[in-house]
C-alpha cells in the first residue's frame, strides 16, 4: 500500500501534473497552428481542459514515478499534419520544442511566486502553506516533464528535435526506431537507466530556472 506521505504528496502534485501536461500539449498545438497546421485546433486540442489531453498510461507513469522521487509521464500527443507545414523538418523542431519550453517557463513562474511568498512571509500561513507546497511541486513537475520530453528518443519531443537536426539520410534511419520508442523507454525504466539519461537534463534545467527566477525576483523587488 502507498504510504500516507505519498498520498499527501500525490494530492499536492495532481494540480501541478494536470496543468503541466495541459500547457505542454496546448503549446504544441498552438505552435503548429502558427506554422500552418490547424489539425490540433479542429480536433479541440487547443483547449485548457485537462481531460482533452490526458493519456491514462502517461498519467499513471507520473503517479508511480513520483514514488521514486522524480515524476515523469506524458499526455496524448497533439496530432500534426506535416503536409500543412511550409518546411516540415524545420517547423517540427519548433513544434516539438514548444512543449518543453512551456514547462520551462511554468517552472520559472512557479519558483518566482515561491520567492515572493517567502519574501512577504505568507508561505507558512493557513492558506499560504498548501499553495506553497503545490507551487513547489509545480516547479519540480514542470522541470521533470521538460527533461523527460527532451530525452532524444522518438516519438518524444527530444527525438523530434534531433530528427530535424540530423542529416536527412541519418534522420530517415533514426525515424525507423519510432515504433519502438515506448518499448525503449520502458526498457530504460525497468533497468533503472532512464534517470541516468534524464538527470543531467533535469539538473541543468533546474539550475537555469533558478537563475532566471532569482533575477526576475531581484528586478521586481
């Protein structure tokens, strides 16, 4: 059975997980729309309703991985019709990058509000404490989601970005691994290797977000 601490952690984490996954997918759909493909818009995937985007397996992965200390998971991929893009290889880089970037900025915003709450001494108040804990989880969850999606394995965002950067012949061979991407991720999880790949990305993002949030805090206070 799950411990009481884990249940409390999960309750605090759920809003952060739902917001992080929703914003991530909306960012993909919005960037695709701006680059000429309206598929996500027509399918209602620009909605901020989390139920539109949730993938049961990806959400479950987030819940289980929280017990290991770092949450990672995924939502239903936003559909993109590359035939509607002017430069599919280049445009897909930006569409793929939009998701992790949105989580990166959500993490910075969460950390900035945490700094402000501490600054005004409301982080330990009756109403402030639960909000503070949720923002702490928002910071970690958004950073973890960005790091997970930047792992260079198709069909995740990092794989899409790498595919767009590689020379065409190598990119074609790389794309043939896409049907096995989830199995590769599963294997990395089972052999406890996914965190080895994620950790450098995660801690780099963590440090960068702290710098941005601290500078923003100093500018405004």
